[in-house]
């Protein structure tokens, strides 16, 4: 994961308050941007009561169980072409 060094004298809290969305996106790695997007979307959906935390957990666990029941080569994100793209 990428790390970012903040200018001297600026705390994490201050940086967050001063940061814009494009600046935040620019500072994060692709993986971190994806994770931040998923976290933000799920937080909003739960806060807006589109679904509950328990419903989210249930769907997540169901998806995980379905993936884990497959051989690794058939699981999402474990395809040889996908891994080769990332140099594995």
C-alpha cells in the first residue's frame, strides 16, 4: 500500500479537514481508492437505512461462503490472467 507523508506541522485531522475529494483520490493507491469507495457507499446505504448492518453482514457472509466453496482457481480475483496482470 502507498503511504503519504504530510507536510510538517499538519496533523491527520487538519489534513482531512483541508483535503478535497480529488486531492484525497490522488494521494491514495488504486486499491485504497476502491476500498474507500466501498466503505463510503456501504456507510451511506446503512445510514440512509437502505439496509441494516445485519443485512449487509448476512449478504457478505453468504457471498464469502459461496466463493470459499469453489476451488481457488475458480474464485473471483484468483484467475491466472488476473494474477498475471498484477505480476504474480
